C-alpha cells in the first residue's frame, strides 16, 4: 500500500492525529489495477508503478490511496488514478460500486493475504482499463506494463509491495486470465 | 428476447431442427444493456431497440441473442452489439466473463421473472457502456435512450419485451441507480 | 443506519472524539440483510428490526454497524448479527468478502441513494441467511419477517431507516426476487 | 468435466442426437465446488471426487453436469450435488443465480483455461458449502477433502480433470484464500 503524502493528509488531519486514528479504526482505501485491454475486453497488460524506496532496491505498486471525507468511491478512484498515471490516462471508471475483491490489510501479518505495518486498512479493489497515455507522477520512476503471463513470474511478484501481488493474482483469476 | 432471424439459425440447424432442440434443452443466450456513462462511470442513459411487431403496437428490447458453437461469450456479445447497434457503436466489452445477473427464461410463466414462450433460454446479462454512434439495424425502427429515471416509468417498462424490464431494473439496482 | 451505543464506541474513542472523526473521514460499516431461505436457496422472508425512536412512531432497520480496529469484515458481521438477532440466530457468513453492494451514506442527501445525517459512512452490504431462532435484542421491540412481495410494499419501505429500503430492493434484484 | 451417464441423456436425446448437438451448439452446465467452512464462513476444505478412468491412473473432479430442459440452475445444482455427494450432504444452495465465474470449455485447447474434447460447454460455477455427510456415488471411489493449502499443490492439481484446477484456483482467489 503506497505511502500517503503529507499534503494528502494535511488538509484533514495533522500527521499526529492521523497516526492516532490509524491505530484505532480501519481506514478506507481504494486500490486500482490499471490494465490495457484489447477490442474484445481481454486484458493484455497490467500496469505497475516503479519506485525506489528509501531503504534501497526497487518496488512496484498498484494505484492505491485513501477515500476522503465526503468523497464518493468513484471520485477517490478517479483522483488516485489521475495522481499516479497522469491526466491523460483516460481510465474507464466502473459502472458499479461493487469491487472485484475487498483487501483487508492488517498491521499483524497472516490474518489475511494483505499486510500493512502502519495501519488497519480496508480497500475496495477495482480493475480499471486505461485507454490513454500514462506518465509516472511524483515519486514513481516509471510505469511498467506486463502481460498477464509476465506479471505472475515470481521475480516480478516479489517486487510488489505488501499485498499487491495477491491483488494481481486475484484480478487475473476473476477475469479468467489465471491459467 | 428478440426473434432470431433464419439466417442466424440456418448456418447451424434448420428451423425444424432448432424448433425441436428448443423444446428439449436450454439454449444459451447473452443479453446486453447498452448504456451511456459520464466521465465518472455513472450511467446517464439506457438504450432500447424500438420495433413494430407483426401483431401491431410498438415494442422495446435490449440487445440479445444466442451464443453459437465455438464462440466465446465476449465474441457473442460483440456480434450481437454490432448487429443491433451498428459498427460504430464502440462498445466496451467486459474484462470479466461474470454476468451481473443470469436471466432464466422459461416457456412457462411465473417460474422466474423471465418468460419466453418459444424456449427455455439461459442468458448471461451484461451492462455495456457504448461510446460511439448507434444506428438502428435490420428490424429496429430506432434506438431510444432514456435516463434511469425515465426508463423505470411504468409506461416505458410496459413496452419492453418479456423479461427485459426485469433486466433493466436489476441493472439499475446493481449499479446503484435504482433510487 | 442504526444508532451506535456508547459502550460500542467507548472502548475506542470518546463520543467527542468520534463526533470529530465522523465529520472528517469516512467510517467503515457492514450492513446485513437477514433472510430465510428454502431448501433451494430461494429467499422466502426478509427480517427487519422494529424500533420506537425517541421522536415517536416506529422505525425498521436492517442489521448494521461499524467495523472496529483490527476486526475482519466477517467478524464485524458476526458481531452485529449476534448483537441484533441474538446468539441462537445461526447466520451463514459469506465465503467471499465481496459485498453484493456498497452503500455510500453521505451527510448530504441526494449524492447517492443512501443518507446518514451524522456521518459519511461506507457500508459493505451482505445478504445473510439465518437458520436459527432470532430474538430482538437491546433497543429492538421485535424482529418482523416479510416475504419479498410484502416488504416492497410502499408502506413497509416507508418505515425503513434512511437507505435501508434501497438496500432491500437491491438485494431482491440481485437475487432474482425483484419481479 | 465429468462423463455424463447415458440415463442422464437418454430421457431427452439419444446418444447419437446428443453427439450431433454437442458439435453444433454450446451446452449449458453447472460446476459446483463443494467446500467445508468454519463458523466464520472461511473455507477450510475443498472436496474432490476421486475416480479411476478406463485408461488407468486416478482422476479428480468437482461436481459438474448439464442443465436439463425446464430446469432452474439451482435445481440443476441440487440434482448434481445429490447425485455426486449423496442425499445427506446438505448443500447450501446460493441465494443468487450469479456464478463466481463462467467456465467456457472449448473442444479446441488454448482458447480459455478450460478444455473439453467432447464439446463446447459453458458452465456456471458456484462455491457450495456442504454441512452434512458426503458419500461417494456411482463411479466415484471416494470423496477427498483438502485444505486450500494442500489442494493447490501441483501434484494434486495435476490429478484434476480438464479445467477443474483452474476453477479451484479461481474459487480460492475470489474467496481470499489464494495466498
């Protein structure tokens, strides 16, 4: 789950306040899996954000972030897709608010397939076809696209941040692309 | 459920053969609800095919038709959307093969909300955003678009062919547009 | 959405703290629609909690409540079902964490079909078959069961608290019981 | 996909007729994944039917079979569960007719993850908790239960008939049990 920037938090809570809340109630997130699809709707590629964390190495993530107060889920999705893929990505937002899976990130590992040491987050996850041009923003070095076959390679999944490899595999299973 | 033209049948079974089969096994269909969506993915309009049946009056229908031998569900969807909305409709085919509902049409009324006097048909139903220009084809007089509020008016739903009003209401419920 | 008792809040936040948080971030809820099903899995009845609010009259509600810190969604469901239907209700918890709909309750009416003057709540809604004996708990006078045909009567839906009539209609649509 | 017994076919079509139809139109099936769940609804075991095919070796399958003329999907599920697990299995039939996935079996390998040399079958797949006693019927030697961790072992998945390993992995992904 991606690091939330201070400006993102600051408009609502101080970092100290948010730190307290994060240890006392579940935080609502959205996760988006950016995909390229062919004319038949078949997923041809999955997009990942490439980052270099402070502790070194590289790390890949999906689009992910908090739902803000008085924000609809589809608006939170649109905002985070815009923030991470740039304004020309042309994402197709879902017609239904029902996620393909619900990822429950716990600070304690092993309760679910999802883990976030900072908080208890509950994320509604969506597969989002993007039709336009995606450009890395902010802290991302690049946006890499992998075919379904490539992305489930252990060495690629191993680069994903906590839980995002489980999200990708679930998305491929749900769409019939997990062979 | 729309009348299937002879040419559609003829390539596989004679009308007599199909008539026999239709009384002895369930026939697999796809139903598509064509919708217009705004940039946020919210449904703004639902499309219906306007027809004048031989027995007089007018009738509205969704896009509907059989799945052929060795045809993928998404290919059947693409074929029927093209056949009913024209080649410029630009439908967004679903990334997942899971329908939003399964409509079981029985020749006997009252078993489900769906009824088809000709056959036992099982239809996988999908909500399909269309982005391009839709033109009535073949036996349709026109394609009429209604807002979600307009289409659930009893006089419009009453014009729908058997079961298609239940499909529309289910689609609006699933997408959060049934208020 | 049901009133949350002080003891439910007190273990985590003071009422003042929660009041502040409720105006600044979305609160995660679960909604459960208790149903009776026949041997085929068809819904035969929907359960509602009958209450007499302080302002007079009667009010009906579904099972609803917050997800607590470090609590799985299925544990939150089990806790609220137990709290509202009693320990002998024998609810069948879902095998999947994916809700049948996501209800976004806004303090401002009209943004979605769901409204909660106290807060911005996002609720994952589940249809829960119950097999055992249900007894009203705490502030509920009774648990009333209605057939799908009865519960969509305007006078019954009018007694439901904000948004719960939309939840019931969506649940009946999704399960093929909205005729 | 399991071999369909002659008596199952004979009441509707002769084997010759069915053989012809199977090469000319898609056949509607249901697949059921029998599971044991704990009190929280978490899958603890997946059931498989152990068989010894004529060509030797062993083979595992899920519950699978055709939908008959004028039969509801839930009735087809009940019939095949009864036929394969025995009358005391106490399966919990789904409240919704929407499958967790749609498996498209083609006679040509490689079009989807599902392959059936005999026919083009389209199967609506459901995860079915069973609460009672399961006994092997007819051609099955035994019913073996595996934990989610055990069943995804390559040597177990390799024993599954065509496509059923993909169904199991999809079911585990959808229910959050694919780690």
